C-alpha cells in the first residue's frame, strides 16, 4: 500500500509535470485564464493519462516494441476523442472555451512519456496510481496558475468578484505575456522550495 | 489577393503561434539555446507543416467529410502527421543524405508536436480552401521560425548576464518569452 502511495505522491511535487519537468506547457498557459477552464483541462488530462496508462499496461506484453509508439499514440487519440465527445455533449460551453487545445491533449509530452517510462514496464494497479498521481499534480498546477491569473487579471474567483468595486484588474495577467512571466517565477519558486527541503534533510542527517 | 496577405501577416505576427497561442513550446524552449539549430528547426517545421496541411486537407474534405466521419479528425490527423514525418525522414535519408545530416534530428522531434497537429486542425475548423490552408501553414511556420530565431539570439546574450540563481535556466527563459510576447502584442493593433 505504501508503495502505491509513493508512486501516486511523486507526481504531485517531486516530478510535477509542469513545475519540475516543464512538460505539456501549451495548455497550462493557454486555458488558465479562468479557474473553471483550468480545472476542466486538468480533469480531462487526468482522465486521459490514467486511462491510457491502464490500457498500455494491459497490452504491454502483446505489443511488438518496434511499433509501440504508434500504438500508444493511437490509444491516446482514441481516449481523447472520447473525452472530446463527452465534453461536447454535456458541457458545450466549456468545450468551446477549450477550443483547439482539447484536441491537442493527444500530443502532450507528459502522457506519452508516462506510457513509455512507466506503464509499459509496470502492472495495471501501479500504472493506474502513476497516471492518477501525475494527473492530480497537473490539475493542481493548473489550479494554482489559473487562480493567480483570474484573481489578479480579472479580479474574480470562479466568476465571483473577490475585491471591492474600486479594484482595477491587471489585464496583462490574462493576456499571453502574463502567463509566460508568471510561469517563469513559479518555476523559480518551486525550485527554491525543493532546494530548501533538500538542505533541511541534509542538515538533519548531519546532526 | 489582399485576403491572402492579411491571412499571412496575421499568422506570422498577430496570432504568432508561439508567443500568443502557446503552441510548440517544448521545441521553443528546447532548441532556442542555439541559433543555428533554431534556423534549421524553423525551416524544418515550416516545410513539414505545409506538406502535412495539404495532406490533411485532402483527407478531410475527400474522405472524412463525405462519409460523415468528422469525429475521427483527431485520431486520423495524429496518425497522418506522425507517419508522414516518419516517411519524409526515410525518403530524405535515402535521397538526400546531406540534407538529412542537417535536418534529420529535427524531423524526429516534430513527429508528434502540437504545432504540426494544430495547423491542419485549424485549417479544417475554419474551412479554409486548399490555397488558404497552404498560405496559413506557411505563415504559421514563418511565425514560429521568427519567434525561435529572436529567442535564440536573445538567449545567446543571456549567457553573459548575471541571473539570480533560482531563475537560471528555464525560469529566465519564460520571463524573456513573456517580454517578447508583450512586444508582439503591439502588432494586434495593425489589423
């Protein structure tokens, strides 16, 4: 049990797809103008990465290694299409807000990377935990970015105003440049934080 | 004529794929450390994107649409672009080894990339004609190359700058991209 928890946990911080690995950034920057959009994208990616890990893990003994990448890509594309159709049918407004970025979930480096690095070598349960952990880490990162951008850029959270009427929103934050600059500082912040944890650990061991 | 020109300028400057639509960021941050690699990558992406757009346009309007299979667009386009890039790699390796030595490595990197997939999808979503699709693909490719080359030139200067420790590497690259994006925002007043 604790092993599964470890597999799940590493996606949240140590190997966070966005802040540490700096993978799959396109959506993280493009759709995080509001919290609800960021959450939708995060949940979609969690669904795709978890299901794909399970599928890849199930078929790992039947696929010839030479054709594994095309097989993984087809599997991912099929799952993304399912997600697209479900969103289109039940949440048409969110589907519209995601635009082209929803179809582009297919080519997120993080999904293919987890299939290749983890799911093709481990059992179903472990692969599920790995995919779910990575998905949760991704969703958490999306929520952080989206919350900062929505609160500063339009002065609202989930559509509700958080400041008084006199608040003058920083428009740049919901425009593309704000996203780039914010990610730059967030990456730097995460790096510093992880280094502090590491240093504290070393000190403890030395003492 | 004016219509095509607007489309081209729009794709290169105003809706720059990297700096305002955030597509192709993995390549953008990975390659832009080196100026000569950026030029090669820019050219490879432009040519691959143009050819795969033509291919995807034909498949969509002659196969998928007549049979009512539009919901398969994502799957078909991914497989199409990825296999097309692989095929191109084989042909170039056999026919033009000199070219392969220059570009081969970039072709592998762009096999499954958001920017190469995004252009065909946008073409059919906007229902562009074949000629318009080609113009749009070339414009997007040139815009990508422009952003990449600008960024690479800036990052070469950055090597001599005294950057705070936590921001070193990817952090400062993002902030730099933000500044570039801010500059490109100025073009939006052109239309």
